[in-house]
């Protein structure tokens, strides 16, 4: 039997966007084994109801627990927003989402107390970010905006295209008018568009990547529970998906920065 | 028991895009009852593998047969492209897809024999339109292009926005260079963008809406099999979905031209 410390960190996402969170984890915790599940047969979650996202998230978590992970990271913002409480009630394993870490970091870095949040329709409708932010400091102002076109723009590889610039201007104009000083990238795809978002908002606005913030929290949790992997050999990274679409390898290149993934297709639920 | 002629036409789609096909059917066959199923819990199909799309299409068809329809229209281009043969093998009921009717109409209307096809990644990768077109006339030239951003543009209601214009120019430039004279709108969402597509390609290019072409074929098939509904009272239109997302009514307005739908959520499979 594998000792608990050497077990994998389990990460799930609606599809491949969560690979940006894996990338942050690899960078922050280079000796941890990681087991990833992307629900590519049912992607995306961001345009679905809370009820359906909760059901899918239960099934994703169940799969990772079956892979004997030591903890779960809910990389998907939409799933974190609407399913985290249900998952924690249902499963007896440490579970970290991306909303609370992203909100906490934004509260820490804001200078004038005006925070913007961008995400999918479902994440924005859930009001999870505003509620996590205001629970930490009720005097802050939070302005949210759903940006559905950002996901296909990232997947097309158009992150530096003038169309990305125009779409970003269209979506972010209301946030700029609200004079936000901090913006939470509340969807795993959005770090791919970090450059254009920063240009449109100006260098004064601090961008918060929820996946990066979650990696810090994962490191803290593992340290606190004495579950950090003591190994100093190269770790194992396993990738499971519920479907292998045509462009999977290209998308791996965009999101993880490599096409060298061992990918296994599994049937879910 | 309902007499066969009075039974519904069953229509399924990956989500709500198929409502443009329902609209065409309502206009062509105003006295037919229609039962629609939109797989909104798993939408879209266009970025998934052929295998997964076939499995979902089987389940969608099974659901409609359970609703006692007299025939099935596969409104989704992706499902028509990769699942139609499997469905016809599996089920003993007339089934019409949108690919063959769209291809046949394009072959009929082309003046110089240069046909363009736009659709999802999966539809384009399947090469179904070129194969249906060349089977009818092997001297024609077919040029295809996947246009993933058209779907979220239609759903954002940005069909007349300058961003839609720029995206259309980006996607259609290669087809314009190939001097196509006819373009098949090979995705149920694309008729929403008909205006901007026509402007970018110029008035000389004939647009073919596969959903409209399929409605003609449905009318012909029902007439031939003596299955047309003889009723002249207002028909019943029932809508079933596997999930009811937040913006469902807004999208109904965009795609069907009305929010007055009786919608029932069902669990699939």
C-alpha cells in the first residue's frame, strides 16, 4: 500500500481548463504526485444549472477517491461555486476549491477596496465570490461580469488576436468604469488571456489567478496535516478524461504548456 | 391511442440550437405536432468525440421514441454527421438528419460548383458534408471551415455586434479566397448570424440553411408515407430538456422567436 504522504493530489475540472491549476500546483509543489480528471464528455459546466453541476461534481470526486488520492482540488470555478459544500458533506477527505482562496487573496491585495470578478454565467450567478469577499470584509465593493466568449477565445489560441482585445474591451468596460483595483480571474481558462485583460484594464489593476491562490492553500493544508510528499524524485502526473476530443493535444499545449501527458479515457459515472 | 398521422414529429439537438430547425418545421408544416428534446445537461456536442456523440444520440432518440413520435429529426449537425447511420441501424422509425438535405440543396443551387461548409470542429472533422456533396456530383469543389466562436456569439445576442463582423471576417476569409458561390450553414446556431455572414461574403454567395432544407425533406417524407397530420387546428409543441440553465428563456427568444414554451426537465439517460 502507498503511504498516505506519497498519494496523489486529486484535481478535477469540467474539462481541460483545470490544467492551468495543475500547472500552478506543479510549480508550487514540484514533488507532489497529481491525478487529474477532466469531464470532457460533459464540458462545460459554466452554462449548466447548479443542480446538474453538483451531480457531475459528485461523480468526478467519487472517481478520484477511487484513484486513492490524499485530497481533492476542485479546479473548476463553477463546481467550486455551487458544489463545494455538498462535496464536503458527502465525502470524508480534505477538499479545496478555488473560490475561497481567490477571494482571500483579492481581499489581501486590494488597495482601495474595489474588486472585480469575471467568470462563467453559472459562477457569476452563484454570487460565491462576492459572498466570500464580503464575509472577510463587508466594506469592500465587488463588481461581477460573466465573460462567456473568453473560453472559446482561449481554446482557439486567439489570446493575442485583436478580436480578443475587442471582446475584452466589451466585457471589461463596466469594470473599468467602476474603478476596480483588483480583478479575480474566476475561470480556469482566463489565465490564458491574462495579457490582453491586463492591457485593457491597465497596469494599475492587480490580477488574481484563483488557481495560483488555491495552490498556496493546498501547500498550507498539506504542511499543516503533515501530508506533504517527502520525496525528491520526479513525481507522477496522471490524466484521466471522460472523452478524448480531436484537439486534445493542441489544448494541452495551450493550457499545460506541454503535450507530453499520459492520458487515459474513463467512463463516468 | 393517438392515430399515427396525429403523432408528433420528434426533434432532438445537443441543446437549444435545434430550435432554429423547429422554427423552420413550424413554418413549413404548421399543423404538425412537435416534440423537442434538447440535451442541455451535456451541450455542446460539437467539441466531443464521435463515439460520445453517438452514445448521447442513441439516448436522445430512445427518449423521443418513448414519447411516441412518428419520426425523428436529428436537428444537430454534429449528431447527424457522426450518429445517423448508427441510429438508423438501431431504431425502426424514419429518421432524417440535416446533413444530406443541406448538401442536396447546395448541389442544387450552386452556379459555379464551389461550395463552402461551416460547422463545429466535430462536424468539419467528420467530412460528412463534402462526402454527401461529392456523392451527388464528384466535379464540385468543397471547402470547409470550423467556426467555434459563432455559437457563443449567437448565444450572447451579439449577432449584429462589430465583434461578430470581425470574427466572421477571420473565419470566412479563406472561403472568400476560394471563391465559393454557395455556403452551407452547418450548425443550428449559424442562421442567427445569417446577416453578418451574408455581409462578409457578399450578396453573390447563396446561403443554405440545413434546417430549412431538412424541413422540406420531412414534409416530402410524411407526404410519401401518408403520415401528414390532416388536422387544421393549432398543433401541440412540447419541449423537453435535460437541464434548465439560467438563461433558457432568453435563448428561447433568440432561437425560436418566443419565450412561450412549455418546457419540461427530464433525466437522461
